[in-house]
C-alpha cells in the first residue's frame, strides 16, 4: 500500500515529455542557472555515457573534455532546472555503460556515427 502512495507522489514530479536520447549520443544539456536574482541558460555539451535509476530518480551522465581533462556531470532526467536536451549526434555503441571512454584521450574518444533514416 505504501508503494502505491509513493508512486502517486512521484508521478506529480515527472515530466510529461522527457527528453529522448540514448547512450552514445552527443547531447547539449540546456541548464537554468541562478546567479543572484538573474537567471540564464548554460549549455553542457558531451557524450551520454550512462543511464541509471527509474522514475523520478532517473539520471544520466554526460562526459566531455575540457582543457585536456575529462569532466563528467550527472543530471536528473526530470529536473525542472533542465530546459531541454538536444541530440547533436548519435553514436554506435554496444554497451550499456561507456566507462571505457574514461581511459581514452584524443581521437580515441570518438564514436562512430549512427545513420538515421
């Protein structure tokens, strides 16, 4: 019985149209950032290397290279702070988690592009 109540409470915080992307996709995550009393949108661009959780606790991890260092950031899929997620490229992958990209640098980080019809 308590699980049913939790599901109802959780359902109110879910987005109606969650972003559609897959592991291996290069995405632009548009975040709303509050600076004092001003609000602006900051874009984080990178490759989706992992999806985890379900329901309101669903998260995705995006990795990018900044000044030769790998930077990873986890985002909640249903967060009200995320304005939108744009898919720039789709990569061909055969894994659920792309943690092997952490050990690679330069051109070895690139994934083959998946052709869309």
